[in-house]
């Protein structure tokens, strides 16, 4: 990790490092990385027989799986993540699959998520002429809840979501591993990448822990008025990771501390090179309230070089004998250097290649960084009181005539 950051308080850094090291030995979030994947893999093999698989769920029940399955190379089965209740989008997706050749997985940690319950009940009605137990699977925490009542009513098979791991931290549980295996992605390798990051943390010093340095840097900048965090991804397959990161960061640190003071920086996702043409102007000449993470990829897909020597325009001749991958690498470097030249606080997170293992490492990096930032801002990373208020009001409005 290359960084351009302010000075860090050594005592605060050591305390935060100790906090992270203690969490790793106690939190179920980390212990579940060693859980057996046999049952999850067996369920995934069942769903791999379908032409299409529809995955119902929202927020943490969906974004981790979406981020991971963006690595899918084959076209079968096709995965459709329905994470919203826009009836138009829902209907269009369902109309383009054949129920007899499609599996449906409904994921809700609490089992009481209104959006997922509505999705599931709608699908059951559409799939009513098929053997439901063959086509459906429900994932939720064990115990009595609404989605398990549906499962019992229609004799749908179930899998347990760990009740001690929050949704936005659940990418390495069944929530992410089941879609990964269905997509043909090596879930064991993904988890190994995460475990490697945790193993390195145990014997690390402050400057050997990129996640800690990232949190300390952002906390220091936050005290200076830098209250936005931009994740610039230079790889289309990582854009869904950026969406997962935005939920993880915003819902974990954006809240009031013990003294009642609002805390948190706003996460923003940007896609390179696309958003160089839409957002970069603001980043360079706009308010100096942003910290930048530029996520780059060294290994580019091999395409032939283009031949433009017979053209006259410089915009064309510059491309002569160059590949698309070379242009992307040049764009990555140009953005980083431009941000530096304009004194914008930034770091580069560089992936040599994008594999399940490197993705697992990157996701664990962001989880640790989020937990460290919550500690530095003195907020509880595991609750979401404001979100719960909105859910309650939505149900009240639904019940009104």
C-alpha cells in the first residue's frame, strides 16, 4: 500500500492495533472463517444444476455475494441478485427466466426483512406449479421468525445464518460462500486470503498493518475536516466490491458516539477510468474534504495491440501498437499522480492479479479498517439504530389505509 498521509499519534496507533488483535481472537466474525464449508458446497452443487439462480435479499444479505460473484467467468448458471423491491425490475428479471429451470434463494439474517419476505412470497406464487422444495432455499438465523414460518408452511429447505455475525460483516459466511460456490468460485481460496490478513495482523507492528494505517490516516484527516472517503476502482469486477464497502463503512461508523456527537465519513464509489470524465473535476478543484483510495490492478486481460500508424491525429498515433490494458495502467498512474500533484490525501491499494484469494484479502482489509475506524471515532460498529427507525416507520405506513 502506497500512502500520502499525515502524521500518526504513536500511542493511539498502538492502542488501536492491540484492540484489533484482541478482536481477532474473540469475535465470531473471525472465528467463522474456519467453519466447515461441506454443507454449503453441497447446497451450491444442487443449485448449479439450474440454468438461472435468483438470489433474494437486501443490504448485507446481498452485497457480499454480489462482490464475490463478480469474479464469475462462466455463463452458467446465471445469477440474478434482486436486492430491491422495484416491481418493474423484479418483473423484468422473473419474466426472463424459466421457473422450471431456475432456483430461488432467499437470504435474511433476522428473517423479518420486509423486502425479502415480499420477494419470497411473490416468487412462491410464480413458482407454484413447480416442486418448491427442489427450487427454493431459505437462509436465516435459527429460531422463530417470519421467513422460517414461510419455509415451514411451504416445506422449503433452510440453512442457518450465524446469529452472532451481522449482515454487513457476513460475506465469508453462507451469505457469500453459497453464491461463490454456485458461481464456480473457489470459496476455500477466498477464505484463505482473509485468514492470511488476520495471521499477519497477530505479529504486526503499526506500520506493518495497512488496515490500521488506513484507519489512523482517515481519523487524523477527519479531525481536519476531511469527511468523505472516495474508493476509485480501476477494474469493473471490483465495482460491486465498492458497493459492499460503502455499506460496510457507512453503516458501521456513521452514528453518534458515547457523548452524543455525530461521527463518520461518507463513502463514495468511483469507477476508473469512467469517472475521470465525470467526477475528477470536482475532486481536483472542489472542496478539500476527501480522502482517496485508488484500487489498481496490474494484470490486465490480454488483447491485441491496435495499429494506428497510418493516422495523422495525435490522439490516434499515441495509441499505435498499444493495448487496452496498457491504456488502463497509464490511466491508473495518471490519476494517482494528478491527485498527488494537487495535494489530495490518497493511498494506492495495488492488486497484482484479481483472484478469489486476493479478493478475500482485500475484503478482510476493509473489515479490519472499518473496525479500527469505529474504535478511533468511539462508535459501536455493530449496530444501526437510525436504520431500524426507518424500517419501523415503513411498516407503520404500510398498515395505514
